[in-house]
C-alpha cells in the first residue's frame, strides 16, 4: 500500500491507495 513515494494520506484525491 505504501509504495508510491509519499504518504498515502497526503494525496487522497486521485489514486493513492487504488
């Protein structure tokens, strides 16, 4: 889940935890 590069709760608009 946390493998993007930033906090998933920071950008919860497009597709962070998709």
